[in-house]
C-alpha cells in the first residue's frame, strides 16, 4: 500500500527535479528520501525515476503517478479542512503565491484573514508570475496574487483585485525641479534601479519604455525592491514602484514620490485559484475576506 507520505515525496521530487532539494523540502535526509522512492518502485514493480550520475527526470509511469498523486493529496487536504469545518473550525495552512509588486496588498489581506479566521496559517511566498501559474497547477500553492494577463484560464478561476499604478521614488535632490508628477521620458533619463528582466514587473516597464521609444538609464537590477529602495534613500538612484507598495511603506525620509504620467499606465492585479470540487475551506475563507475588502 502506497502511503500519502510517499506521494508527498514524489511530488516534491517532480517539483524540485533534484533529490537533495526535494529531501530538504520534505524535512528528511537524502538517503532516507531515496530509499522511500526505491521502495515505492519495488512495491509497484516499475521505474519511477530515470537514474544516471545525476537525476534525469521521471519516467512516463512516474509522471502518471505524480498526476494522480497531486489529485489525491488535494483531496486529502480538502477532507482534513472539511472535517475541521464540520466542528465549526476553519483551520489549516493557506499557501499564497504573490508577485513582488503585490506584497503590500497581500500583507493587508493576510492580516484581515488572521483577524477573521485566527486558526488559518497563511504562508506568503513571493515569486514570479510564471511560477505562480505553474504552482497552481501542481498544487504547491492554494492561490496566487498576480498579473491578470499572465495567466492561462484553463482550470483557473480569476477574480480582479485592483489596478497597479506606478510612481517614481527618487532622492529629493535628484528630482527637486519636479512637483507632483514626472513623465516617463523624464524618468528614463535618471539613473534607475529596477527588478531583473525575468520578473513580470520589469517586463511591463520594459514594454512601456519600448512603446514610448525610450531607452532608460538602468544602473542596477535585483530580484526584489528592497535594494532599490535603500539605494534611493542613499541618494544614488531612482526606482519605479507600484503605488500600493509606496503607500504601505509610508514616508521614506530624503526621498520624493512622483506620479508617472504621460501616459498613465495601469495593470490589473487578480487573485487566481485552481478550480476544485470541493473548494478548500481556507480558499473560501480567503475569498470572503477579499469580498469584505471590496465593500
């Protein structure tokens, strides 16, 4: 008989494509992890893993088992939550994938979720829009806050949240000649620190500059906003941030916040969940809190 733990290990291996990383994610040693996979192969009488000097992927039979395993693990998780709900307890772990630009909104959402449903543990994982779509399908996140136009719609339910607008955060001395706003053309001439090109926000900004036939002066890149914000406060660069993030951070001494105009750019942010029957009680609770946000 295959145990749920075996299925959890196998799905982790499919996700990480690496024995050591999968074992670490599951909280067991690599030798113990490998032994359980081999025992599963012996029980079933098939090869699950392509083996050589290093991990070569799963066999066709292995991928078939992974697809079934994800469905079984989803059902087991839903069952646990439904049993708890029948006792009047909405509890469980809610894994929420969030693009970097939406972290401020996600933090406010999780805070409201905690106040309404204190027995739900929300785990926020900041990642790319592409990873959110992939992880929704493989069941490693329960919901994603991401760009609406980055999602395929097969088996995914999308609910609009808000429109992302952009502002320039810059040292006061760098933008002293401006008052409340700045054009994209003017911003492109400043030394800019932006997210790296693999991030959806950066691809959006690159597309905006390209459509306006502008070549921005990019002097620094990173996979998160913190370094850009620190550098802006230090007086060396400007950066382009979502307005929601700047509003959440509050006053940043020594900097100015200018609206980016001519033209104003807006990008819809949504929450995406995988179509499940029954729906996880934690996801239902999250949607209830979002509905309250909109009132």
